């Protein structure tokens, strides 16, 4: 399954430039986004949210479109973006303090069907489709403080090797497919919008039915051309 999604991502990356060159009636935008992150754990939710406190993310990307029919405002959107997700938490008990920090770097390929509704310089574009994500790097750092003594442990979340610091058999999944939807507002060349991306595949899949999926609720601004 992992190999299938990897090949699918590579195929889309190869095809996208050809699609982008095929239609001068489409639209393009470069954008930056901020997301509220929600990780839904099937078990031990409070404990896992403290250990892996992903709460927010920043995104930078490009999106283009191809018009499907000359008489209809129906488009296919496609693009690529880089996303950095992070968060931290702290817990204290009996003079022992635990600081947890988590971060993740990923690349997303969104593919949407969209409807471009225009009135002069104002445009509204609702969209819905799928999002493919490849997780490149991820770390979880635990800092244990007892008095003046601090011990730090770092785990590479997506490293399934036997090396020191690797998650090994508990490594998280590198590839996710999810559904996405939202709406963009065009004011001349300025664009603003909101969107949701929610995984259909688990980001974490431990034994005993302990898994987690991630959802990004995003606000973004951009420049259209």
C-alpha cells in the first residue's frame, strides 16, 4: 500500500506540468496558510496529545487549474505545497517536569474539482477533492527535568530503521490520502480562503486498534495571476 501511494504521488508530479501548460483559461495562485491541527486518537487520547502535541501548521504553496469545458466554469485544480506542523506541551508532578515538543515536515499534492463564479474583479471558487501527503521528517522530543538535571530524548517518528533514535516498528505512516474542501475568494489579484483537509488513512497505526488521523483547518492568503 505504501509503495502504491508513493508511485501515485510521483506520477502526479510528472503529469502536472503537462496539464498546467494545456490551458490558458485556468487560474493560478501562490499562497501561504495557517492551520489549526486536530489529531484524533482512537485510544489514550489525552496521553498521546501530550506526547505528540501537534496543534498548528504553516503552509506555502502554488495552485493552478485547467478549465474542463469552454461553456462551463468547471475547473480541475492541482498544485503542490510544503507544510510544517508543530506544537509543544508541558506537564508537572511531584517536582518532575516533562516538556514535549513535536514537529513534522510534509509535502502535499491537492487535486480538486472547482467552480469559478466571477462578477467583475470578484470571484468565488468553492472546491472539493483529494489531498495526497508525503511525510518527509518528523521528530518528538521529550525533556525531563528533575531539579537541575535535564534529560532529553528525541525520536524520529517516520524512521522505521533500527538506528538509535528511530521509531522502528512504531514508525508513523509516510503517505496519507485524504479529502479536502473549502472556498476561495478573489478580490482582484488578492485571494483569501478557508479549507479543510482530513486524512482517510491513519497517520499512526499501532497495534491493539490504537490509531490516529489528522485534520487541518486552514486559513490562507495569496496572490493570483
